[in-house]
């Protein structure tokens, strides 16, 4: 049987070459210079523009970009087409496409006042292109907030110990922020004390797991779980809740979703030093421990045989299960062609448009030195690729389930914790501790991504409406523009729309829309980078960003077309494989949104292409990268 260690070896090999060689070339290519003042110093305001130490900012950036998608996508793809196709796309595509995307987005924003990719497009192709991209990004953000809030609820329902541990580390983050920025406490001693507190929170969560409502299925919660709202019944009265063990939106999940959305709204409104920077820094130690510990455990367990079970690929996961996927997948959707659906399914493990919003949103406003962009932008994305490789490894060890193979997040997420717990036994960690720890790692990824997304949504709207100073408007006024971009009102509006999407029950639709919009956004971010480079200097080669952009546009347009025409028009409407009027309406809405996304993306590509050909054809003047 094939050892899981080959997954690790393949990824570490290509990622090492990419970081040592390609990222160094890209750093010289965009002329990173520590003598140049970054926006964090130039516009320091104590609210959004706050210079951060490199390890702190890396912790924030990595925590924010790494959500549930790089776990769900690779696990789903591996279960459908086999672990080899999933591994190859992560190992090769990440350093050549995803890491380039993140690095260029961060570098471009840094040279444009820490503004978004929409602003960069507007600088060179006009207001129409800017507004189209910003609205695209804002709508994508709402989908991100909705999906991540739902996924956090699913994980907290599956592992109540993670709920207690999450509350502990959020409280510790507040304390660390006060210690670091108000009391001016020494950095390293504070790190040791507060990180120790976070890991103590994991133990506390295992001892005192917590849920909001009783489990639908008897015995689903660990013994001793504290059910906080049991006096309100079983939670069946909650909007969207379904009292069924097979349902995604069980009452406990339905209760956690609004809690997460309220948390995200409040956290996104606070100054970055209060919660965002210290929490992401502290939680990064959980994330590094989870990803790095799993990789180390695979190596140790394979070489020394110390794992609870052999770290080999389970027989239910083939190396390659055909162009149209496994029997489970074929039964679910008819046929699932590897091209283009493999690439759209894996999504964030290789390349993610959401990362361009983080890079050109919160991260660019906190960059202390230009040279930090190499580790944080390019290296941070490689870290997400390592997470994707761990996800593939957990699938290989734990084996496929029907839910995971069919694309169900309800099956894929517990698979990560279960498989991760098995892997960590190689280091002498009991599975009873390892599985809840990996669940907390997952929740840490998701919580940071959720409130960062809400903050980014506010940035998007500030640029759409127009603002004179980031973070200065509360939104509590009669002015509609103030409400739209207010740091309290804007996240509240986002959360309300996200909540309505979640409780609609069409979570499958939600996930598909998120995936399509996210991948198209990645292509548009690469377009923004290509336009910037073309206008900066006519000697700049455009292949590093232009080729990945072309590939992503092609793959995503074909993928969305397949979802619209095969999954919805043919399977659901023509063959009638959908129940009731609501299902038919959902299929029509999915088709409409898919084609709107395609039209919007192709229109922006045409506008960008016209600009590039004009500038490179000698019809227009090149522009220096803006830094004021």
C-alpha cells in the first residue's frame, strides 16, 4: 500500500524550490526596497494602518487566508478523482499560481496606498472597471462570510470542545493586545505566557465541552458537555433549523451561526491592535502546530512506526479514479469531469481570490517593510498549500465517506479532525486529544477568516462610496453613504444578508456560488497585477501573472458553465431531478448568477486587455507605481 509520506515529500519539494528560487526572482522583479516607506508608516492612524512585526503580521495573514475551503476542496477532490490528481494540482499550481497571486496582490497594494485590487484597476482602466471589480469583490465577501459562519457552526457542533477552547483564546487575545500595545509589555515573554494559555485552553475545552442546544442524535456530544440553552428546548424553533442527524443546519449549528456573525461584526469594527493582530498572532501558533505537527507526525510515524495505525492510503481512496470520478460522485451528479471541475473543487488549496482581498486589504496596511512581502505574501500561500496537503493526508488515512465524496462539507470537515487525530498519534498524542485539537485548529482558521472578511467588505464599500479616512466613520447617521461604509453598520448589513443566505437551507447553492466567485476573483486579481506591471514599465514581462490569469479565466468560465448548463439546466430542470418549486427556482437562480459572474469577469478581462495592448503598443504612456 502507498505511504502517505509521499504526499508530504512531493509538496515540500516543489514548495522549497518555489520559495528559494521563484519568490526571490519575483521580489527583485517588483523591486522590493526597505528604504521605501510603506503605507503602514505613511498613513499610520492607530485604527487600520498599524505597522506590525513580521511574525505578528504573518500570523494574521496566514490565519486570515486559511479557512475551511483548502480543507474541504482537497478532501472532496481526492474522494472523487483520487489522491494523485489532487496532490499534483496543489504541489505544482500553488507555487506557480497561488503564491504569485498573493505576492503580486500584496506588492501592488503596497505601492498604491494599501488600497484594494479594485483601486489598482481603476488607476489604469478607469472608474467603470474599478466599480465592477469592487462590487464583484463585495458580493464575494458576503458569500465568504456566510459560508465560513456556516462551517464554523458545523465544526463546533461536531466538536463541542472547540467551542470552549475558542472562547478562551479570544479572551486571551484581548489581554495580549492590551499587554502589547497599551502596557508596552516585552514581546517574547508575553508570547510565551499567552501562547501557553492558548494551549491550556485546548485542555480546558476537552474537559468542559460546550454546546448551545442538545444534540439531535443521542450520544453525539462528548460526556459532560455543557448545553447552555437546553432550557429553551431542542432548538427546532430556530430559523432554518432541521431536527435530523442527516441535516447540515441542525439546531446547534443554526444557533452558532448568528453568534459567529455577531462576533465577526464586532471584531471587524475594532481597531486592529485590539483583537485582529494579537488574536491572529496567538492563533497562528495553533495553526503552525496543527499543520507542522501533522507533517512531522507523518514523517515520524512512517519512519518509526509510532502511529496508532499504518499511515498508508486507505483502500477507499484510489490513486486515480477515472476522468468522471468515483461511483459515489457519479451517482450524486451524473458525471463529474476532472477538467475543469477538479481545479474549481480544490480552489483555495492552490489559488484563491479571497487572498487578494486580504493581501490588498488588512495585510498591506500593516506591512512594516517591503521585504516582508516575500515571506508573508508568497510564503503565506505556500503555508495554505501545506494545509491542503495535510487535508489530503487526513483523507488518505481516514478513508472516504459518502458525504465527502459527494461534496458535502458535513462529511469533509469531521474527516479532517478524525484523520488528523490518527496522524498525531505518531507523536504520542492520544487520539482523544488530537482530534479535538485539529478541530480547534480548523475553527481558528475559520474565525479569523470570517471577521477579516467582514472588515474587508467595509474596505470595499469605502472605496465604492468614497471615503476621506479609513475607519473614521461609525455609520450612525442619516447619510446613506455613511451607513454603507460605517465600521459598525457595514459589517452588520453584511452579516444580516449572510444570515439570510445560510438559513435559506440552500447551503449547496451557497458553496457553489462561493467557489465560482472566489476563483473568478483570483483571475481578476491577476489581471489587476498584470495591468499594474504593464503600466509601470514596458520592460516588465507579463507572463508570471498573465499566464496564470488566462488559465484561471478559462478553467473557471468552463466550470461555471458546466454547473449552469449540466448540473442545473439539464439535470435539475430538463430531467426534473429536483423536488418542488423552490428547487427549480434555486436552479434558475444558480444559472443566472453563474452567467452574471462569467459576463462580469470577461468584461473586465476585455477592459484590462485593451489597456495593456494600448500601453504596450505605444499608444499610451506608462506610469510609475503609485506610492502616495
